[in-house]
């Protein structure tokens, strides 16, 4: 299992948070219970199975919604 923190561009409304949360949770390999999208910090924190989904796919899912990914940090556990 990997832990990731994804820094986004500024989130402008709570519905942005909900869109990102729903999209990330829909990905196979993402631990749905771990997903935390913070409006205040514009960060997404989550755990994921690197054999089922990569950080690149998670980032693409977020950018496809129209949000900027500034940087990602991934730690293996």
C-alpha cells in the first residue's frame, strides 16, 4: 500500500471537493476510506495499491475534471 499527498491548484468551492472525492474513490485500487480532500489546503490525501493503480492515473483523473495538480508525494508502506 502507498500513501499519497497531491497538492492541487486552489479549490474554489465545496462542490469541487466533492467531484474530486467521488472521482478518486471510483478508481480501482484506491482505499476509499482513506481519501481526504481538503478545501482549506487544496490537498488530496489517500492510500492506494500500486499494483492496481498508479499515481499518474490518479493525477490524470483529477486533471480530467479540470483541476491542476501541482505536485505529488508518494510513500510506500
